[in-house]
C-alpha cells in the first residue's frame, strides 16, 4: 500500500526575490508540487497530503503574513504502475471523477489515508494472463479531502484558496466550497 512520506522543508529564503514571487511559490508548494512529489515522474504519494501542507503553511507563515497566503486546492490525481522505479515510472494524470470511475470499473474499494487526508486505491490491470498483471496505485482528491484542505483557509487565517486545475469537472469540490465559503472569482 502507498503511504505518505515527508516532503523536504521548503526553503522560502532562496525563493524570496520578491514578495509576490514567494507567495506564488508557496501556493505551488502547498498544492504538493514540490520537486518529485506527486507528479508524472514522481513517487506514488498523495497529491497534497494535509500533514505536509500544514508543515508548508506553518513555515510560510514565518516568512509571509497569513492574510497574503492562498492554499492551493488540487483538482487531479495520478495513477502509477507499480513497482515504482525512480526516473522511469510514469504516472497517468487523471481527474478526480475519472479516478472514481476507474475504481468502479475495476470493482475496487476506495480507501482513505487519515494522516494525509487523501483517498487512494490499488488495482491490477486485466491482462490476458495473470503473469502479465501490473499493480497500480491511484491517489486523487474527493469531497472529504477537499473539505480538509478548504478548512485550512479559516484555520490559518489565509485569504482564500485557488484551484488547480479548474478545467477538470469535479462537482464535489464546488458543493463543499459553497457550503463553507462565499465564492468570489478574481481576475
């Protein structure tokens, strides 16, 4: 089973050539897009494990006032073939609805990592022979994980949240967001 492992401590001091740049980079890091974590060629981990997001926010608050911070809400997941080989294994990016549909099509149960506050599941490809079966792990977001991320805004006194990638259909995110906050579009 896949489990979350710690992110390296972000080094905002090296990023901070300007306050806006630092804020943007903090936002990107808060979404879990740090080095090799949760990306196409990265280690099979949750997209944005909340325990690690909290570490990043705690650190960011030492450099930037929380009123200037936004938390990044991921709107995607990844499907990794296993075993994972660093630099070789390529994950498939998928939408959260697509991740649930894949679990249903494979007849597998979706589990929830309480520490990371993230849903995941394992499945096997359906090859012609058992010997050709490839195990996969899928980490993605659902209403429960989105709610946990959205609640960080009020908990830390941040300005708000931004969604990456907003173009993917994920109605659960908007239902949760509308229950918790008044939504305003910027830009």
